[in-house]
C-alpha cells in the first residue's frame, strides 16, 4: 500500500511517497517534489471543504501562503499570499466547516482569525493578543496552537509564555476569548487534544468532549483536565499530571528529567482514532536519539482498581518510549487509517521515520520506512523536517 506525504522544513515543502515493505532494511521514502519556499513553512493545513488546497505559514516572517495541490501530477502551485499575518505564526487550525482559520503566532503572542468562506481568498478578520494586560503582566506571550473542540463551536489556544489556555467562542462576532485557564507557572503549555476526539464509527458526531490533554513543553508532562460545557463557555478542572519520561529506576519519570538534560522539551501530542492511546514526543534530551512516549488511556470502565481511579473517571498509564532514530522531533502525526506514526526529526541520522502501531497501541521499534537526513539536508543547510502529514 502506498501513502502520500506532505513534509516541510525551512526553505522547502515536499510531496513524497512510500510503500509498505517486508524488507529487513528500512525502505526509503521517495521525494516526488521539492518546492522551494521563501521562509519557514513549519505548519501546513488543508481546508476540510477543499482537499485540493494547501495553506502554509511562514514562521520566520509574517505571511500566509495558499497553494493548489495536485497530487496526481506532483504539483504545488501558489495561488495567493497574504502579508498581513502576525509575525511567527507556527500553527493553523480550521473550524469544522472550513469557514474560519486560526493562526497561532509564537513570536507576536497573538491569534490571527481569518475568514475562509471562500477558501481561495482568505481575509484577515482580526488579530487577538494572547496576553491579558493585567493577569499576564510581566510575561511574554507565545501562542503556540489553536485546537477546535469536537462540537465545532470552541477553540482552545495554548500559550506557552503565559502558562495559560484561552477558550474562544467561534459563534460570537470576532471569536472573542471567553475564558482563561492558568496552569502552574513554568509549565509551558504547547499543544493539546480534546478527548474523546474523532468519533468512533457508528457513534454520534460533534459530541462534547469530556477531557482535555495538555502537553507542557517545559515540565515535560501531560496535564489532564475534566471539562464541563456551559452556555458559551467551557470549564476546566485539573485531574492529574503525568511525566512523558519512563522512570529510570530511581523514582518517578519526571525525577529523571535532569539526567536527560536540563533543556528537555516535549514537542507534540496525538490521540489515537479509537481514543484509547495517547502519544507525545520528547525532544532536546541528552539521549543519542529522542523518543515517542506512549500512554494508555484508562477509563472507569477499564479500571479494576477503584482505589487508584483518578477523580474525573480517567487516568493515563505511561507504557513506554520508542526511538525516533533522530533528534528534535518537533511534530509527528497519525496515518489516516491510524496504523502508523509519521515522525519528523530536525536533526540526527533520519529526517523522517514511519513507526507501525501494534493492535495494543505500542509502537514497533524498527521503522517501516524513512528518509535519511543526508538525502534532504545539505551540509550547512537549515534544519530537517518540522512537519509531516499523510494526504489523500
């Protein structure tokens, strides 16, 4: 079976292909297109209403780029560019209808809100500061990601610099902030996912989430919040904190963090399609290669030990870590069928690896495909891949 991938790194957007193989060596992913890009396209997004279009940020500048995507012909053609984006946008998120696009600007500490009712002609509606001048006084904001909730009404924006999450109501004019949720100072909220996420087959679409999993970059942990939907708002109640590092034998995993480097920084978080497994990436450690951490999600129905059940009816169990065969895995994603993980390494021997998921959610140690760093990054060039996603 062949898969088509979108991959990006500073100065480049790639279209690639790989086919599953039973070979004893790691099959290489084929690069079908290497498109030069004037900046850093660190995040890409395809509108839910038109899969022939591709949006790209420029994290090193203040522009939003729109391409026509022609997979059969291996072509990407730029059809629009907007130069009024905030500086340093590092993430894009559409609402379910594809009529709104939120850009999270790390450098500017802001949230760009675009009208994309005509997906070929995005228009900037407004830009919201992610910092509250009173509550966040003295802090430097760094909006890192916007996540749309399963109902499609709300976005949650994680701000690494202010240690907060902002709830935005997409049904109100200009998508205002309706709640700010703060976490422990120095946590560094980076990315998050709603739980349950993608509806399982045969189950109701658009059902309200019960929990939110927040990955904190600085503390290298997943914070679990129970959610309660109110009219025009969502309440967050903390229900537990879990290290992304396996215990080294001397205590809890997080006690071993200094041994793995004082600058260790969690990167990405992904929820499996069956809502039973959670994955995060560990970066900037002193280990030879970085890892993907695998958590099992334990609900009240799964738990036989009532004494250990977390308040809120859910807890996480860290199952293990799997090498990414490289360094600095800033972003990774699930395959469309949920059977594989695509990991981009910014440094190290392998630029991209594909890790296969077993039926129990664990990851096979040996990648099923990959791209060597030397095949995409020339000596003295910019870093390796920052984004990788399977496309139709």
